[in-house]
C-alpha cells in the first residue's frame, strides 16, 4: 500500500483491506451529499465495489491517525472529493496535493478532458463556495433526468 506524506496530511492508497472497507463504508454512511447513488448500498455490495476499485487512483486522507475523508481520480480525469465537513479547511491542501502528484490522462475529445475536474453535489453549497474561493473555474452544472425506467 502506497503511503504519501504531504504537509499536514497522510494519503494512504485504497487497496481493499478489511479496515479500509470499514472506513470507506463509515464515510459513505455519514456522507451528507451524494452524486452516484440515492440509496446506501449494503455492506456486501460496498465490499465488492471497493475490491473492484474502479478508479485510476483512490486514497484515504488522514491527519495523524484521524480520517478526514478520501478522494479518487477517475479515468476521465474527474475527481471525487469526499471530506468530512469539519475538515473542509484542508480541501485546498488536498487539491494542491492532487495537482502536484498526479497528471491528467491524455485528452480524448468528447470523452476525457485534458484537465482534472472535481465533481461536487449541487446541494453542497459550502464545498462549491470553497472551490470558488480557490479560484478554480466552474465549467458546468449537471442535471439528472428523472426517467421512469419502465418506460425506457
């Protein structure tokens, strides 16, 4: 397991240990905002997901031994940033860590942007505000189309 020390934080690569699966499930249960799911998966589904590790990079973030959250980078260069509210003051440090330590995948027109982008739940106004204060550039607002699966 890769462990990287940077400024105040420690980043531990997610490799699917039992401890990591428990930590990630606890973070998932406590998450206020979500983009990827409307219902919490059961622990077995979660374990299977973590073990498949669908991300290019995935790290748990610690301050000493206190878990702050996690981030992942997908193959399309989008970033999922899941930080506990009380640790939002470290978001700037996490984003700069990503910028310094990872390179975006090569651009693939209409599929992969040549830059990293951070997915933020629309309802998470505080995170949006923090990212705007960091002078990151907002590029889009995405809306889900609520279709009835039976009629598709």
